[in-house]
C-alpha cells in the first residue's frame, strides 16, 4: 500500500477522533451565562492596592533597606477583545485578555543610612496578559460566578519599564532610568514577578 495513502488514512482517523472528543463535551452549556457581566464586576471589586512582602523595613545590602512593594491600579485594567468561552473535561471556562495602559504602579519604599527616605517606582506603558477562569452559577440567585485557578500568562509588555526614584533628585532619577535601559531583562523580570503575584492575590480576594 502506498505510504501517502496510509498517512492520509491515519490523519483522517486522528481528525475524526479529535472531532468526536470535542463534540462529546456538548453538554457544557453556556446559554444564560453572563460571563462578560461577571468579568466587569470582578474588575470593579479588585482592591485598590496589594502589599507584596514585609511591611517593615529590611536590609537588602549595607546601608539600604526596603519594605513591602505597594502595587496599585488594578481597578483600571481594561478588557482587551471579547472573552472566549470553552470547555475542558466538562468544566466551563472563559479566557480573558486584559491590558494595563500604564495605570498599574509598583512602589517600593526605601531608606538609606544617610537619612534619605523615598520610593522607587516601576510602571509599564503598556502590557497585555491572559487570565483563565472557571465559570459557575450561584445556587442562591442563579448569577454567574467565576473562580480563578491561575496562572496569569503574559502576552506582551512594553519594551521599557519606566523607573523613577521619588525625592532623590534629578541625578538619581536619571541614573535609575539609565540602569533600567541598560539592564532591561532584569527590570522586566522584577516587574513580571511582582505584577503577576500581586494580581493573583487581588483576583483571589475579589472572588472570595
């Protein structure tokens, strides 16, 4: 038997199996489910800020101390495009893309042994990320409910994270900005780690 014919038969068989698997989840019904409304309510319920880390100062190296990062601006997140409903193993889910148009701010309080106290701030001019939720119904009033299994998946973050040092003068601010440009991967790593962790906590708080 010709190899190309065998390959064609195997491909058709695999496609048929996949189609059957998808259609077997037809009982996963989204009729009457207002997930768009639930997403809008979720954004409105996000806390004004999240503290990541200790609320007391702790040393990072000789002469410099910092304390918990203050992450704010989640209530200004915007939904990007339509939410995408789907089913996985009989469970209703919805995939949502959000954008941060520069409103989320990570502020790091710091102090130096010289007596200086200020704030190191980071923000991205534009970032986009994907979140997936489980979709359910409240037994009491039938409203649509969401639960967050995680994780947050970054899709795109602006090439440069802006860094500012409040109260340290123009020279220190210029140096901080230059370092962020020279070491963009390190700056991006800090931003993504703190942003994802803080937003995960904020989502869990808003949904509980």
